[in-house]
C-alpha cells in the first residue's frame, strides 16, 4: 500500500456502513475521499453507490473524478462510459472507452465496450455476441455480468438481437437501456 491509498480496512468499514445506512455511508465515504484525494477507489465506490441510488449526474461526476485520478483504472473508465451510454450518450461513452481498445481483444471490458458500441451502431447481433464473449471471459466482476445479461435479455425480449428489428433499432435499444439497466 502506498501513502496515497486509503487503508482497505477503512473502505471495508464504509462498505459495511453503506449496507446498513446508505446516507450515513455516503457521508462517511465523502469524508474519506477528502482525506485520501489520490485514491481513485473512493470516488469509484461513491459513483457506484450513487448510480445504484439513481443519482446519475452525481454518479457521473464521481466516476469522472476516479478516472481523472487514475486514467488506467479500467473498471472505473468502463463504468463511466456505461453511465453515459445508458443516459443516451453513445458517442460520449465511446470517447470515454477509447483507451480500453488497448486492452487485449479478449479482455471483458474491451469486449463489453465494443459490444455496446456495435449495438449503438445498429449492429445488435454482433454487439450481443461481443458482450457474451466478454461475459464468458469476465472472472473479476460478477455484478457486471449481471448487468450485461440484463441488457441482452431486454434486447432479446424486444426481438432486437437477431437482426430483425425495424429502422428504429438504435433509438428503441437506447430506450430499453434507459428504462431497464439502472432503473431497478
């Protein structure tokens, strides 16, 4: 551990507090982030909690801080792009995901980003295949597989994964993403 990183025991205590009292946990997390301004894990955690609470603008700001602190924090970069994507900003998401293209072709985060980009470009069957490949390779973040699986299920329910969708595929797909992914 470096002097710039918050002790893991402090993060674990915040996570436990968040499970009991989200408001108190977020307050404590903000204080911890101020005390450890160079630890990108803290704004990433804050952004994740805020996204779960449907506070998307705040979540995006926190995730942006995480990526600004640690540009190589690939999971934070993917999640920041995913927030933009599910908010209807596919072009902005692609810009955020750009550095993920340097990852191995089989890396789950690269596969997820490329799959989502394909869906936004009306290449839904290709996108679904790419996301499924990412899910098969993802052994480090099971909740992300759940989110990607929900997305694929929504596309299949709407008949958008087999290439048979009408001209409105991108807007209809974006509508489904906006309605289902983060709106649990």
